[in-house]
C-alpha cells in the first residue's frame, strides 16, 4: 500500500509539472491570440488540480501506513494546491468567456490559495527533513504569490507590470513543481 501511495504521489507531481509548464506558456503570452493563452491557462491549471489531488491521495495512503511527522501539513497543502489550481482554471475560463474582471478576481483567490498550500507543503517537508521537497514547495509558493500580485496589478490598471509579475510567478511555479517532482521521484527510487 505504501508503494502505491508513493507512486501515485510521484505521478501526481509529474502531472503537476506538465500543467505548470502549460499554464506558464499561456500566462506569459507565448501565443499571439489571447483566447489560446486563456485556454492554455485553463488546461494547465486543470492538470495541476488533478496532479495535486493525486499527490494528496498518495500521501494520505502513505500516512495510513507509516504516520510520519509533517505528512498532515503536506496533505493539507496538496489539497489547498488542488483547490487553488481549480479556482485559477475557473477564473481563466471566465475570462475566456469575456468577463475579465470576475475572472481576474477569481484568479487572485486561486493563486493565493495555491501559495498558501505550497507553504504548508514546505513546512511539512521541513518537519520531515526533506530539504529538496521544501525548496520546491517554497519556490511554488513564491511563484503563486507573485502571480496573484501580478493579477492585482492588472486589475488596478498597471497592465505591463502585472504581466511581468504574472509571467515570472507562473514560471517559478513550474520550476518549483519540477524540483518537487524530482524530490519525490528520488524518495521513491531510494525506497525501492
């Protein structure tokens, strides 16, 4: 059972990486058409929500078997990340449907929740003495916070600075998710 939980957590982490990169491409406006960028953000955040859900379920399965310190914080953080990612996907979908203000506001909430979730994951990783996992979650938290701040700048009419912060934050989330996935993969491989 523990192995299955670890494998599910690792699978979820890699799904989160793919989603984070797709969302970052959309957030940074790499495609000339805004509707396509919005669709990439929706798809990316949806994948992040699925990946983080897998991570939480996998960690819960491990917790039932081994009851390690810090797991509760990591599980709670993963569920917050999943919920925040889902909210961000909804916000981008609403923007795509031509209600930009409401979509942006939901995006701020979603990314703020993601930042909080990654923070819980980082603290849980520190408790477990998993430095690489703590680093990955910390970078994700910073990225989500910058993305939320960037959206606030956009809402307040400072479009250029908002786009810069949003793009930077989104790529930091992708980098943090990658570090997290590497840390979890190394843990899985070391336990085989």
